[in-house]
C-alpha cells in the first residue's frame, strides 16, 4: 500500500476547508458498501458539539482496522459500552499529577541516556540524525518504563516497530479491499502480517507477565491499573489495551517532537530565543517557560499528527448550533461526522497566515484560535494520556535545545498513513560551545 503523500494530504485538507458547504450535504462513502452517510466538517461549533455529544460513538467500520492488529479483542480506543467506561476510569487515575511527575523522571533519564549514547556519538562522527526514527525508539522505551514498568531493550524496540508497521499496513490494505479477507490465507503478505500481530500480542503479554513477576510493583501505574481492573473479562482484553496504548502513545509523541525540531531548525531565530529563555530559567522552571509551550503548541497546530482527525456516528438527530452569521443546520441520525484536525488548524478563518510557523500567535490568542486547537480532542473520548504527552514533549524538546544547535540537513517529506509523519527528514546537531 502506498503511503499518503504530503501533496495529497494538503490537497485533501484544502478541499475540505474551501468546500465549507459540505456540512450541508451528505454523500455515501464507498459505493459498494452499505454504510451510513458521511458529513465532512472544519467548523468549530460542529467539531466541539459533536465531540461533547455523549451519545455519539466511534463508527465500527472505520476503527475496525485497529482491531485487526490485536485480532479483534476489546480495547479502550475503539470500544464502547460499560466495559469501556470502567477501563477508561481505571486507567485515567494513572495520569494524575503524582504519577505524571514520577513518569517525567523516567523520561528525563531516558532522554539524557539517549543524548549520551546516541546524540553525542553522532555529533562526534559528523553524522546527520533521523530525528523521527530516533524519537520512535526513545518514546517507546520511555513509555514501556514509565507506564508499564518494563525495561525494553534496543532489539525488542526495533522488532516491535517493524512488526507494528507490517501489521498496520496490512490492516489498512484489508480495510480498503473488503474481499481480501476471503483470500488472505493465500497471500504471503497477509500471512506475514498475521504473524506480526501475533508477535505484538506476545510482546504485550510479556509486559503483563513481567509486571506480575515484580516483587515490589509501583501502585497506581498504567500497568497496575490494567492488571488489577476486575472489569476485564480476561487477560486477552488486558493485553489488547496494553498494545493499543503502546501503539497510540509512542509515535504521536515521537512525530510531534520531530516536527517541532524541524521547525526550530528551519527558524534559527526562534531556536535561539527558546534556548536563551531556557538558560535564563532555573532547572526546576524550564518546563514551564512560556516560549517552550508556544513553540510546541505552534508545531502541533502546523503539523497535527492526527491530521485526518476523528469520526463520530450520530446516535440521534442533531441540530448544530453555530454563532452568527453562520446558520444552524440539521444532521440526521446515523450520519458519520468526519472532523479533520488539520482542516481546523490550517484554516485561515481561524488562524492568520495559517501555513507559517509563528509561536508568537499563542502569546495572546483569539478565542477562535484557542477553540480550534484540539490535538488531543475534547469530550469523553479525549486522549487519556495527554498530560503525560504534554510533559514528555517539554522534557525532550527542552533537553535537545538547551545545549545543542540544530540545522536542517534534509527537510524530507510529509506522509500521512495513520499519523502525519516526517519521512527522510534529517538534522545536524552541534554543541553550542563548539560554534
């Protein structure tokens, strides 16, 4: 399956933005599928009202490809109902400020180790750095240790990332070819992807078994909440949630860091301002430097990793209330609302000069700018681990910027498969003292 190139992604998003009237028309999805109707929107009021609607659900046929990765078991990402509510509530407690502070310590240690063992070596050898690849490794290792009390080694991390790519690629191909399931056993790629899914499930089971073998496990961690939650029917459901959280937690953070570093490398003045402000702050206050927040937020606006957004199925007729001069409109029961995050964050109705990197826009943002920025979504299905993601971004970006200067070696291209990611993007780093 070909990856979705940046040109196609940009064209698609611009089409949604320009054809605002699409919110007034329904159109069938794939002609040979008997599915509900689709409504495409990039409107703040629609976006927020649908996400806050407690009766709307995630469409099974859109999110079913995630089930293929762990072979159909319950998971907190795509499931609904009482079991989902109990699982969500149990895991949410693991992201309290107390636990996030503990996990931050782990992430800082992992980042410092990466700087010593990887970054400095590449600087000394004059080698460019594939930031996305390096950050995938770093964030996966950090999440395993911080959230699951599992020390993953480099070989395991490489294997996990490779098998995940194979499983997701096949899931995406199968989702677009409904008849493929009838011939999958005859296709070597399908058989190999099935083995990859087995490997991912086995690794997640290994994480759960490792936790249970600990003499003094930390109470209240993500893995502790999953292991002790009595509402799971069996370990298969626990393993599915472990896997889905590993999958959803590592690459989104890694690619956001990568986009942030690319923009700072392209805009040297912004990089210098951020570094200066980080140096002026005490070590305990560096993560709270406003400039750091603004830079990361602007990178997330410009390059939202969930660029294609999210979908909801409307359970009952819905009247979308909008502010004047925009009229209210009616969405019938059963409609699928497709909400593009990049369609919001690159929309010139809400952001002046939307395709430019301008961290200063967050110093005094307008109401529309604030309301249109929802990288972790809102409502009951928002990202449960966003507090950890925010702090990880600040820890890693500040560590990379404080003592190292970054320049663009190859800007690469953007791809949009499951996430909006940089491809073949490399940067050159040098010590500040060496310049």
